[in-house]
C-alpha cells in the first residue's frame, strides 16, 4: 500500500543554533552599548535578548499556524538551557496573532518594536507581511518561512529556507518542478495546472511556479490565484472544471496547489471524485496529524508534499534533537508533530 503522504525534500536542513546574533538595530540608549561599534542594541541587555514573533494563530478560513510558536519556543528553551547566546538568555515573548490580516500584521510589527522593544522578530509566518518595510526600516532582524518576496533582498529580513518567490529576474528554486518531473518520468510532453488563493502569497506563488514549471519543460495548462483567501469554498466544481479543462481541454498530468490545508482537502477531494488520476502536490500538508481523520486521510492519499527540511521519519541526530526539544517545550508530553513546528524551530535557529 502506498504511503498516504509522500515528500519531495528540498534540502536536509542542518539543525544547529547560530552562535551569534545577526545585524542589530541602533536605537539610541534603549539597549546595551557595543564597545566595538559604539552603538546601542534595542532589546539587548547584559544578560538577555528580547525576541518576539508574528504568526497566524487564527484565520478567517479556520487555518492555524499556532504550532509555529511552539517550535520557536522549543528552540529558544534549549538555547537557554545551553547558556544562551554569547552568555545572554533569550527572552521569547511569544508570537502575536495577525489572523492573516495585513492590518493586524502591521500592528503586530509596530507593537513588538515600539512597545515591547524586541531585538528580533522570529518567527514571522503568515501569508501576508505588510509589516516588512517597517521592520526593515527599523533594522529589526526578522526570520521566517521565505514564501513572500519580502524575504528576498532586504538586509534585515531572512527566510530560514532562503528566498522561494524572488522578484522577476531573480533565481528560481527548481526543486518542486524537477521533483515532479522525476516522478512523471520527465517533463517533456507533460502538463501541469497550478492553483492558488487570491492573496499576496498566492499571486506571488503563481507567478513564481508558472515560470519554474515552464523552465523545467512542462506545459503550464492552467495557472490562477482564483480561490477566495478568506473562506474555503463549499462547492469546488467550477474550479475542478477549469483545472481539468486546462488550455486544450485535456486534463493535466499534475495539479499543483499553492494553498493551505483546508483548501487542499476540498480541492483534492473534488478532483478525485471527478475521476482525476494524475499527480497531486502541495507545499503545506506535511502533517501526520491530518492522517488521523478519515476525510483528510482520503483526500491526501498519494499526495506529494514539498518540504524544505528533514522529514519527521528521519533518524538523524538532528531530528531526534528536534523531537526531544518539542517534547520538553510541551511539558514532557508527546504531541503530534507538524510542519509549522519545524518552520518556527528553524526560524529560531537563526537568532
């Protein structure tokens, strides 16, 4: 029997704490003086470094990335247990919930800097990043999942996994197109349909992956950010019809969804009910907990998920350490692991 969820691993990410902080912000006398640079660092004292996060704990569509906060907390707790960073303990304030709303994302960024006076923001995980320009202007090191152009280029904003959606002319990451080409026995003569939410992240994703799959040799038969971002459709029939019709009336060899879990469950279920037998893939549903429910297990059966870190099945010392850290942060309880835990954990790595 095939595995319910298969992974296309982008990289086996190293899980090792960087021993020194990145570029700091100069903010007058609110921090600790750096004798060499003659500067003061916001959020840094002789014995602590203040850090906060911005995470979509809630959303209008019911999707939650709350596990991102636990992942970051787990990494900070271990760092502190090992003596902190250069002798300073990390004072993690937890993550602000932006609700996947641009106004709340900006408000969260301003609160963390102006009220909480953090040195860094890590993790930042949302489909919107309206606070990016403000954090860059304030020279606040910010680390998150590089799924938005804001993580591509600015001096103080970093994707723990690099830049996934570069501006036009930037270097594309071809892991996903090349992985799917390998699964299909090559891209020549094969077509792919790409669908996303009507959001900033969805539009950037469509632009990037349309180019990436075309560059890999695929015919892109459909590529639209057409699904509402604020609510999961109750009827997927129109989307399924458009995706399967493509540009020539022929069903694509692969359907790639650049959406979040509730949308993927609905779309994949509807495609399977319509008789679609091609390859299905997305970058967000690597979550063993989804397989505990019959409906989600059936929807994700056979789906290939792109990930940017080691899979939980890995027996490497680094993955064993991650699992131990999560258990410690959960009060000794065994909790279901999720991709969002790892994105928070990896974001905290960089501080």
